[in-house]
């Protein structure tokens, strides 16, 4: 019953409420704790990262705030207004760092970043992606055959233009991501790395 509860709670107290209750994020965080305890998110478990049934995949999307594509009469997020994204960033940060290696979670995370790209903080995005990529190819075997690398590169392209001129540390963080994506065979990252925003950036030793 966790999936239906979380979905209804998020709709009522996050998306639709004029004022978000002070304990709302804490309640959702408890739901996230329950989700992350599922054996599907134990990297050494059988069929790690694979979700079965209907409720679990839906819960993954609900807790990343992407289960509803559009609701014009909502107060935030699903109405297209992500100006208050900082309210949910601690949960998103915990979620993607813990389970971003799993295909369903990374898919939901990238959808969140794409929908909120006008407001999603570049520094948080870079730190989160770098942590997931630190698992290396063996830890991200489920990503093979997905468009995750191209989607990450696309977000870097958008955020680097949005925040231009970038400070050096931000540009270097993005460049580190692009380097790793290139190692994973992503051509878009290779082209972006040679573009105006990054070609003069050097990484420290």
C-alpha cells in the first residue's frame, strides 16, 4: 500500500497544496527509506535494479516527482513551475546518490532534471551525476542500451548555456562528466567537449 499512499500524499500536500505542510517532506522521506530498503536496490542482489509489478515502478516515479506529466491547476512542479525545487532537493539528492545506478531511478531522475531545467541547480546536478558515474562501467551495466549518456550531455549543454559564463569549478565538474561519458562511447559528449564552453577548460592534475 506504500505506492498508492505516497502518490496520493504527494499530489495532495506537495503538488496541490497552496502551502506545503512543514512535515510533508519528512513524510515523503520516510517513504523513500522504505523504497530504498527493497532488495531491488541492493546492488549485489539477484536482478538488482529490476522492478516488478505495477506499484514499485510507480512509486519510483512518484518519489522523484515525475509520475504526473502535467496538471495545470496544481500549485507547483507538475504545473510547469519548478521555482520551489529547493524544497525537495535534499530528498532528490539522497535518492539519486543511493540508487541512481538503477535504470528506473536514473530514468526518473533525468526526467525530473529535464522538466525542471530552468531551475535545477547546476552544482547539485554535477555532484550527483559524478557520484553515480564513480561506480564505473561495471556498476552501471544496466545503462547499456539506454540514452542516459546522451540525456546527461543534453542537460549539461542546457545548464552551461543557462548559467553562462560558468565559474571555473563548475565548468571543470561538467568537463569531468563529459570525459566519463566519452569513455562510455557517447558522441554527443565528445562534440560538446570541443564546443565553445569547454574547449579552453583544463582539468587540474
